[in-house]
């Protein structure tokens, strides 16, 4: 592993994937460790190179955690992910708490002025055929039991109870 090789790995990675500074550093260190085990070398030197390369990429704008957080939060909202799942996904990529809060706040309202978390919950329920999107069968007791299961599914997906209740109270015509 050489410093030039590590730079090439970093450039190739950011050309192919949107990434954060922390995630890029993890990628570089993982590749350096693999090379160190196979060919030898100094792990401390590799870590210093990775820090330097990541800092340079952040300075020149190739890696921007705020832009990544905003884009990823928007995409995950569109897919029907809850704020909790979005926060977990961004945290796993190494985005800071302040940037996560800013991204969630900026995507909290849809372009139509609706609550994005409710829209995401409705999208999730529609995709999974929960609540109002389920074909209703059976007696009242069976429907109550199914409602409890649907609320539990929404909770496991990370949606707060009040939003899950709103989804369950929606009629399929209102949700479309």
C-alpha cells in the first residue's frame, strides 16, 4: 500500500458512492489493513495517510457530510422510512448528531406542506398492506387483533404511536 494507491482508492470510492468523511476513512483503513496483512507495512502510517486524504477530500468539497445527510434523508423519506430508521442509517455512516437533526428537520414537511413522517408511514402501510390497505375479512374481534398487529408492525418500523394511530384511522381513499 502506498499513499498514491490509497488516494486512488478514495477517488474511485467517491466517484461510485455518495459517502461521509467517517465512512470513507473506514473504507480506506479496511483496505489498508487488508494490504498490511498481505504485504506488511505500518498501520500507524496508513492511518495518518487516511486522515490526510479524507481531510483533503473534505476541504475540496468531494466529501460533504451535510449534503450526504440531506440527500440520504430525502431518499429514505421517499421510501417510507421512519425518522428513527433515517437517524440510525445516518449514524451508521458516521454523520454527526447536529447534521442528522438538520436533515430530519429540513425533510419533516413535504412539498405539499404535509407531515413527512405521516406520508412515510402511509407509504409503508400501503407497501406492506397494513391497516386501511388490508383486505378486510372476518369479524370485529379478528379485525381488532389484526389492528394490534398492524400497529406493532408500524412501531417496529420506527413510527411513533400517534402517527401509527393516524395511519390506522385513515381510509384507503383518504390516503391516495
